[in-house]
C-alpha cells in the first residue's frame, strides 16, 4: 500500500490517502492533484505546502512567537521544509526543568537586538490561566497566546 497527498490549487495538502491505486486512478476517481506523501524526506501532512521550487513539502506559514508575532526572522530550511530561528535555542538545565522553565522565541526582542530572541520563561498552560512567568518569576498576561515556539 502506498500513501498519497492531495493538493489544493495553491499546493496545500488537503487530504491523505493510503491505497493500492495509482496517482492516475486517484485523480480520475477523486479529482484534484495527487502526489507521493513522501518527497525528498519531507512529508505531505495536511496543511503543509508542496514547493515546486525545492521539490519538498514545507510549513505553509512562518511560526508565531509567544506574543503572537510572526517570526519574520526565521528562514526556510530547504532540506527539511521547516522554518528555523536565526540561532539555536539555549540548552536547558536540570534546574530549569525542575522549575518548569523553557525557552520561547520573542520576535520583538530579536528585532531590537539580533543577539537575543530566546527568553527563558515559565508558562502556565492550564486552560484559561492566562498568566506566564519570566525567568525572574514576574507574571505577565499571555491569555491570547495560542501557538508557542
């Protein structure tokens, strides 16, 4: 059995199907454009976009930071199809883990000083909590936070 991805007119994956049928049969039976689910070690999951230029599946949009800002400084890795920050996240310590601290990207911090961007914070992800804590334990309202990077 083989796995295929169906693309929208904008090359966004809208359906995945495991079948013994050929691509031609899928196009005849279901319409639309069908391609292999795996291309150059990237995967055609729903919502990802097929890039003709790079012949890979890519994230369909740049990530959103902890404040809800688009991570415009992140660049597309044309091998993995994922957007990557300008530099790696700092390493976690056992103490950070014990205290529930993690690093989150702040695009505005990076735009103000391109040697910064990762901020160590404790985020209370309990439903409706809406309070986050920085590395000094100072709270701030993050009730509108949805997708964290």
